[in-house]
C-alpha cells in the first residue's frame, strides 16, 4: 500500500456529493455499498425535507444523505449511484470541497485502490 503524505499547507480538494434518497433504509444500503467498495470515503446520512415539482404537482418528501470522495472518482461514483439508485431521475450534485489537511488526506487514503 502507498501512503500519501501531505504537509499542513497542502490543499487537496475533494468532492462532496449531495444525493437524495427516498428513505433511510435506501440511503443506508447505498451508503454501505459505496463506502465498502471504496467509491466514497464516508457517507453522512441525515434527514432533510424536500419540496419539488414532479409529474405536474408539488411533492413534499423526507429524503436522506451526503457522500465524500476524491476528485478522481467523480464520474465513477456518479455511475455507481445511478446504478444503485431507485429514483428515475436521482439528484446527484457535487461540490468541490476543502477541509483541514488531515481530513483531506484521510479521504484520499480511504478511496485508494479504486
């Protein structure tokens, strides 16, 4: 295994994926698989309330989840989410994120080997 060493001044952005799921069980199932397979370093599963238009009507639903991964896995993680997700049109947003150097290093190390 390779170990990535970073100085405290090295910035290594990563991606935070914001993905909504229909329920906690689905969020936990998808999160478990993506983290286990090292597509994501971690998944934060938390409830949100969504109001949105779908099929000509405003929907109000509880939904769940956020993932964090390396920049290099952006498209591969999106493909895995689309494969696993039950929604016809899943919300898969991503944001380039910065954090403290130790946390950024941990994310990179957690998804190595993909």
